[in-house]
């Protein structure tokens, strides 16, 4: 995966797309010494599957500050491809 770029996951229902996105939204926030990027995540959800409670479970299991992890995820729900492009152009600069 490339930083500062858009990655789209496509696949059948229940193959792990949401799980990997949740994991990545957390991992990017880890310190560089812990193989992270000391960054934030932008999560554009086109299927309505983002679950903050799942993020919290993963973060807790890793011993991370759940509140801080959730604050560092910029979340938006996209309803179609035009809306997705609108979000990217107008809110994620």
C-alpha cells in the first residue's frame, strides 16, 4: 500500500475487506519504532460497515489508547462514486 494515496478494496461479502481496513486504520497510527507511520487514517466507507466498536476491540487488544485511536480516524460514508469523489476533493485536502 502506498501512503497519501487511495486504496480501494473490492471483493465478495465476508472476505475480510472491512477487517483489513480496520486493522490498517489502527496500524498507520503506531509509532515508527512499532512499524507504524505516526499518522492518521481516512476511512471512506462505501458499504456502511465501519464499526468503531470493532476498532476499539482491536486497539484494546494491542494495549493502545482507544480514544486517541478513534480520534485519529477521519470517517466519511460515501453513497456512490460521485459522492466519494466529492468527499475526497472537498473534505480530505
